[in-house]
C-alpha cells in the first residue's frame, strides 16, 4: 500500500496540475493492488488482471489471519482449562516463555516500525504537491479526529453500563505476575531508542525531507520502510497466533479470560454500530455539498464495503472503491486521485476501533479515562497510521508505539489490543474505504464550486 501511494504521489509532484495525473495514478493503483504478493510485474497490459487474480486467489490457497487467530484463541482456552484442572503450570509457562521472547522482540521493533512508516509518510505528504493534496489530507485527518472523538463520547456513556471497572489486572509487572504465570526464561532485547525519540526523529526527518525535497533521503527511507514492512509481514504477523495462544492460555489458567471475552463481545457490537453511524455522517456531509441523496450514495458503495471485509486491505479494494465512487457521480479525475490517497491516510473506522478497544482495556484495568488524556492520543493516532503497512492488522502495529508511550500499555496489554483489533479488522477496513468515497464526493463538490 505504501509503495503504491509513494509512486502516485511522486507522479503527482512532478506533473502537478497536468491532465496526465489521472492516467498515471489509476494505473499505479491498479498495478500495486497485487503488491502484497510481491510478484514481478509483467507487461503493463496484464498487470491489472494479475493483481485481481491475486486478490481472488488469496483466500483459496491460505488460511487467513483472522481464522488463525480464532483457532489460537480457542486452543488457548482449551489448553488453559485443561492445565488449570490438571494443575499443570509447566504447559502454560512454556507458552509464556515464547510470549516473553516475542514480546521483547516486538518492543524492540516498535521504534523501527514508527520510523519506517511515519517518516516516509510525512515526507510524501508534506511536500508541496498542490492544493488538492493538502485539502484532501486535511479533510481525511479531520474525519479521523471526529471519528475518534465520537468513539470516546459513546464509549464513556455505554461502557460503564456493562464493563466492570478494574476487573482484570495487567497494568504492571508485579500485578501481572499475581494473575498470570511467567516464562521459564527470557531474552532481553532493549530497543535502540525510546518510542518518543522515534516519533520525534520521524517528524524531523519526514518534514526535513519534504522541505528539502531530497530524493536520495526519500529513497533511503522508503527502502528502510520495505525492510520494516517485511519484518511485520514476514515475522510479526505470522508468529502472532502463537503469541495470542500463549496469552489466552495464560489468562484462562489465571481465570480472567471469561470476563474479557464477554466484555469485548459487547464492545465489538458497539464498534460496528459506530462504524455505521460515522459512515452515515460522512455521506450526509458529502451529500449536502454535492446535493445528492446520502443513502443512495451509501447503497452504491456496498460492493466496496463487502470487498473490504473480504480483503481486509484498503489498497486491495481500490479498484472496486473507484468504480463505486464514480457510480455516485464523482468525476474520474478527482476519484482517481482521492481514492488511492485516502486508502493510505483516511482511517476513520480503524480509529474508532483502536480508541474503543484501548478505552475498554484501560477501564478493565481500573485506569481513569478522560478526554484530556485520550484526545492527544487520537491526534497522534491520525498521524502514526498515515503509512501503516498494507497487511491485516497493519494499523494496530503502527499504533503500538503511542499505545505504549501515551497510554502506558505494557506488553500484555499491547498483545490484547492486537488480538482485539484484528478480530474486527475487516469491518474497520470496510468503514475506511466506504468513507473514502464520501471524501471523494466532497472534494469533487468543492473543486467544482471553485471552478464555478
């Protein structure tokens, strides 16, 4: 997803307002749809078809991440129950040993993930690529902030009605040891830098590259981004089910998993309802400017919504999102630019999910939750997820740094956040891409009004 966006943005920067922008961006977006398969591009005439075949064949040949996580959770529940009834803590401690090593490696990678994704994302967005880019990025960011703030307001009212404050304890090492077993041994992997240092470094380098327009440094950071993306997609994501198994087995053994499962089943229902409400809000605003029926536009976007549920990727859904958006009456020039761009920078559904899950985890741990505490987190969330990796769960991987630095989450809490987020990642992605169509319609209306 990031590579596709980078290619599109460079083309736009060189061509500015020329009529060639439309053709180049749409070709790039379609070619890069199959990027996650890392296939070599053949003749240009066949690239789009190959990308579509990749999307269609992915679910047939391999088990998706979500089914793997479900299997890991069920297995953890079964093993934890057996170990508890048979008094066999050694089984749980073996899993806890893997969790400890994986958790330390994850902590080591978090600063690298931040630099690898945030710095090139800011570098690409910060350069003077025209008023359309700046306005689209601004609208997408405001949509993200509204979504996060809306989630906080709803969660603050509804969560206390069914969530028992302080019912689980995962907030520090001492308390965690009281409820969950420790590993047999651990391997220390101190990070190269702190999370805040990584964030500041990313901002400085990203803005610096944008201001100086240094193609050499930009290429270096994009190459580094590919390395980090490979670690996320090739190491962290594949090992995640084993990590989730160990956590749920340990929580089952400690007797805390029942409370978590019952609570988050209700949390997920609330999150999906908020997704629907924010989509209606986005299309109401867009429909007001475009003078179109918002519910008619939403109905036309249903194919994109359903495709995103299956692919769990905004980038892979770009061709369908483009088709649906143009069916709503959006001009090709605006749609071909806004949809691929928003596939990277507009994450309203993901923001709702991350905000709600983090609030639920904090309340379960007995932490106070205030708007003054959460709003800075939401502000940073919109920035750090700008260049999230294009794999299922990429947004939460990019958000781990600020969950740790701004909200104080420890390794167990971060792992729980990953599992909770990925469990409904497809619905968050569907909300994201559907909202992209609303932003495209809004930008089309604003552009036409300026011309008039």
